[in-house]
C-alpha cells in the first residue's frame, strides 16, 4: 500500500483539529506533531499498524469498533477492507470531524464518547482496536478501557492494541518511573508505558488470550521512520513547517531528545488478543 492510500497531511500546519487554539508550549505532543503536518502518530509507525490489521484480519463480515481514531489514518486502512460496519469512538469533537470526512455509505459512524464507557451495546463487535491511547492512561483506566473492549466483543472476537512498550521486562522500577516522568513532561500529557509482559497481563486480566505480538524500535521522529510513514514529500513538509515555527521546533526537538535518551528501553508494540468463546478468532 502506498503512502497516499492512507490519507494526506494538511497542506498547511494547523486547521480544524484538536488543541488548534492551545499555546504550542502547552499543546499535547501528538496534536503538536499533527499541527506541523505529521499524520502518522503511532508508536511503531505505519508498518506496525499494517501488521496489527493483518493480525486482526478484518473482513466483509466484521463489525469493527475503533477507539481514539485520531486523524483517521488507520480508519481509512480498515475501511479499505469493507467491513460490515465501522464505528469510531473519539472523545474530541474536532478529531471526530476529521474522521467523519472518510466515512461514506451505510454502517459507518464516528461517535463522540469515551473508550472506557462507549455507550455501545454489549457484543456489538467482532473486532475492536485502539492505538497510542492506553499508554496515555494510568493502570486503572487501562483496565477500564480493555474491559470495555472485552464487553463489546462477541465470543471469538479480536482486540488489537498498538502502544509504547518498555524493555526489558525486568526493567528497574526507578528507571521505569523516570522514563514515564520525562516522557510525560516532553509530550504534555501523562504517559504510562509498561513492559511487554505487563501489556500481556493487562489483556489476560480481562479474559482475553494474546494470539499475536509484534514489536519495533521506537523511532517515531527519526528521519528514516518519518520518510517511511509520511513519504518523502510529507517528511520534507513536516521539516519545513518546523523550520518556520521556532517554538514548535523547540518542543519537537525536546520530544526527540527524550525519545533518543531512552531509545534502548522503549519500543512500539502491537498485541492482538482473542476473547474466549466458541467462534473462531482467526481467519
């Protein structure tokens, strides 16, 4: 799949998107990157998103729920598989408006709501997934969101996550807290990445079995990953937007400094889990 198949960054930074009126020095990191024209905001990049979708194996019979679709890049990839239905749940009205631009035809909707309390009926989905959002919540909220995914899934349904992981599994607790603290300060939102083993335990605690795991280095702002995710033209546009905006450039460079400082202890991780039941969880 070519880069242009999954959406385009804005021609100019800004526009109608979350936190458009917030001072750059206070803007959450992912929305600042989006404001500067970055459209792929996932820890493991577009390639890891593709691997998650391959493991979820969305088909024409599936009823899909996506948590926190952001700018709708993954939504477009999912809709390309023509599922029976697609429902996004986004807490931010501006972000929901971005996603609705991609929704055409019957059984496609984006609701404003909370991932931990969607208001959707129990057992309404065969596939649920969310990316780069559990990391931004404390343990209690992680459990609530994963529990809601389990509630929405029918027996045999699949749940996919794409998050930031900490390595190794026996990482020192003080280093873990240090990374979480510095990451939170750099991106202006509470960040609580956990180890691969802990992500697996979270999914299992809500009655699901992990059936697929993928991980790649956390290279979100490295030049090679930028080109892979955005295409050469998109990466150059992002760089040019940063050059034009010194305040945004300083904030992004601080994010990059923290990412590089802890790069040997951070990765992008995808896990797909199956809800127990009689129906097959694989296709």
